[in-house]
């Protein structure tokens, strides 16, 4: 199927390349090697040209950067955080931590001063910290990210000409990439690495990524000029409402406040809401509670607890002690994908952005498949959109775990027996 799609029009072929990877030795229409990050360019020695023809001598796995002296379990806070439970620590951006236990999404840590003295001990969200004095602690380093996400970040409000970020390409043979906003577009430069140096331009070599970035903030890089301010980085969402709710997903309704109605369907109304008047959430209020099997509902919750992926909506809690039942999830500000694409912002998206959004949905669905789960109702209305056009698959609460292959074939035969009207209606 993948090969068939690759031979069709450019949009499905590009999506297949994005999802399945390019075949070795593929050539474009002009006979040149395809760029290995779908837009990463190698800078030649002439500063006024940017070639998209990559030398395959450099398509290797990135070598590890030299170890930082005094590297230990000392971490730096990338953002401020306000504790939501007694076991948690509040902290400010730049605070230092000695991490004691790195298991799960909440780490046990000691907040320390510059002299290493312990100020407090408690749990902190892991995705707010980076190991101190390393690349991960730099404000401009965004970790593993594809070029579509990088472009979306850099073109977002708050970033201007020269905004930049460094990322690790999702393509294994690319390595580090410098992405820069220029002329309201984004250009991507592969950071090459040999035995001793890192470089973008062959005549200028550096000992570290930090040195490379420092240099190009003072001196121009190819056609983009000097680097400006680091790309604005959004504060992440903790994986749970708080550390106290990690294992306590059944919460009292009194802790939640219903707000604006975001949407209504046959089975539920969705509201914007708050948890303890502090945390924004989405609250799905189920309608036909009498027909709902409470035991099955609890079982589905147990399944959902185990499904964690960056392109699946996060389930925070449920309220099922009395009807109407609530399902509490993260809030995605731009609503469902169907309405988004029909609106002015969606209609203005170019082909590459649409391909990226489709690939995000496919990424989430591939994860469900890897967990032997099925969605049963995948549709644009059941995909939610957030900042930077991040897409997350939602409403997979009716999924069933496929415990063995025979049950899959039973399901497959049931699907094949459905007529075209039934199949069309389900989409």
C-alpha cells in the first residue's frame, strides 16, 4: 500500500514519506538526492546560495556531544510551577534540583541553592526540568521535533524575524537541525558533525552546538542573516491534574466548575471548565447515563489510563459516583479538526501544514494499534486541535483491547459485512 501511494500524486506521496520514510537512493524529478529532512539544507561555502543537495557522507547517526564537566543529577527548571498538592514543590524558572527518583511523570527532587544546600523536598513534573549545563537546558533547544512542528512554532505569534530553534530531527540519519525564521518563512540547516567539530558552513567549525549558536548570533548565516531571539517555548502541560490524582482518577464533581459550552452531541455535552478554580480542563457531561453500564464505564477508564501519547488527548479524571457522569480531559483551545479546517484559519493552511496534521493523527493511531486498541469512530470531529496546530485523537473511550488475533479477525469480518451506507455513516 505504501509503495502504491508513493507512486500517486505528490500529496499522498509526501505523506507516505513523512509517515513511512523514504526509500534508500530515491531521486527527485531532477535526478538529485532527496533532502533527508524534507527541507533541511546543507550550506555550501558560498554564503549567498543554499543548496538542497545533501552530501551523503554526512547522513550518519549523530555522535554524542562531549560530556559536560561536573555532569550529575542536577536539573534546572525551564518554567515556573505552582504546587497543586501537598506533596508537590512550587518553583521558579532557573531553580536548581537534585533529582532523587526519576520514575514516572512526577519526579522526587530536592530544591537546592547555588551552594548545593537543600531548601525543600517534594515531587515535580518531569517535563518542566532539564539536566543542568547541557543542551537540553538551553532556551532555544526543542528536543526531537520534525520540520513541520518547528515551522509552526517559529511562525506563531510572539516570534519575529531571526527567531530560531535547534532540534533533533525525527529522521535518524539527520541529527541536529538549526531552524530559522526569515522573510516570514522558515529555513532548516543541518548541523554536521565529524570526529572533532560541528558546523553548518564548512569553513566555520565549532566545538559545541552552544558555540555555533553564539557565533551566528553575531555573524550572518547564509541567506538568513544573524540569529535573533530564541523561539518562544510554550510551557508544557503536566500529565495529570496533580501528583495526588495519578492513582486517584475518580474525583468528586464538587472539584470541577462547568463553564462555556464548547459542543454538543448525541451522547454528551462538552464544556470548558476548571479544576479547583485553577486548572483549565474540558468536561464531557454524558447524557444517557441510565443506559450506561457503570462497570463497563469503569473498565474503559482503566484502559484509557494506560494510553499515553503526545497525539492522544490526555484523560485526567472521571466523576461517576452519581449521574450525570463526567469525563475530564485536557483542553484543546482550537476545538475539533472538522470545524477548524472549515474555519478561516484552517482554510488558509498550506499543503505542508495539512500533511503534518494528518501525520500527527496517524502517529496517534499507530500508537493505539501498538497497544492493541482500536478507536471505532475515527473522524475529523473526534480529533482536537491546540496551539501550533498540534492534533490529538480524542473520543477513543469506546475502544476495546484486542487480547488476541482471533478477536481481531472476528472484528474484521464484522467490518467487512457492513454495507457501504453503514461504513459511510460511521465516518
